[in-house]
C-alpha cells in the first residue's frame, strides 16, 4: 500500500511508482493505520465479489441458466478466498495453497494450523547470456552488465523457487464475520491438497 497526495501516479526511472504531482511518497506501515475500517466495510468489499460478471457473454453451447449457475459458483469461491485472507491475514497466494486439513473447529473457535507462508525466493539455477563486444560508440542494452568473471557483457537469468514456511497454530473466534463462509467451504471440502476447490 502506498501513501501519496495524488491518486494519479507515474513510474519513475528507478522503477518505483510516484505521485504525478510530485507530492510526498512513502510506503505505508501498520502503525500508520489510524483505525480499523470496520466489519461492515469489509463485508461490503467481500460482497462485491458476488457481482463479478463471469460468463456474461452469450455462448452457443451454454444456456443462460447454466452460465448464471457457473457465475454464482465462481463468485462464491472468490468470496471464500477473500474471507479466508481477511480471517487469517494470509496473502491470496498463501490462501490458494491452504487445504481443509489446515482448519479444525474446536468449541467456539476455528483453529488454523500449518498454513503456508511464502518467504523470499531461493535461487536454484542460473543461465548466462553473452553479448558480443559492442562496436565503438554503440550503446549496450541496459539489461547487460560487465562481468569480470566472464570478461564480457552478460545478462544473468535466475531460476527461483519460493521458500515456504508453516505458521504456528492460532484461533479465530467463530462469531467473527466471514467464519461461516470459510467453515462452509471446509465442510464441503475433500481431505488433502486441493480439497477447498479454490
């Protein structure tokens, strides 16, 4: 999330997004948040996902009834994903990796355990692309840099994989909004990965 005076932004030469007006630009931190926007605002935001116009175009082989049923099904999935993200504080990519075995109802709480947390990427391999020595006065493309090791201008491409850790166990009170959406999805799920049918 970025804090800036103008809603209109432009991408600077250093690759960062900046307000067009030249106003103050900084990354937001949790301590900068003045107050919780409230459950009603969050409910309205999640309910907006039910209005997404999936399957809105006519199709020669799909009836309007079938298209509407599929639209509602996908919208319910969108709602469940957003609800789970709000309840667990997980990124969307982490929610999509969760499965039913990560959740259990105990008394008045929904217990979450071993939810994946994506950390920085780990470099596992690389490939080097060489650039022929440029002619005098010829500019070198910016993606190439001089390497003493290779004694040439090179572009290194890294092959990476995400580092995944598991979160500890934590409870969510069942009376909180959105828990009914998540628990319904868990009840319908099959055991194991992919069981939540995101």
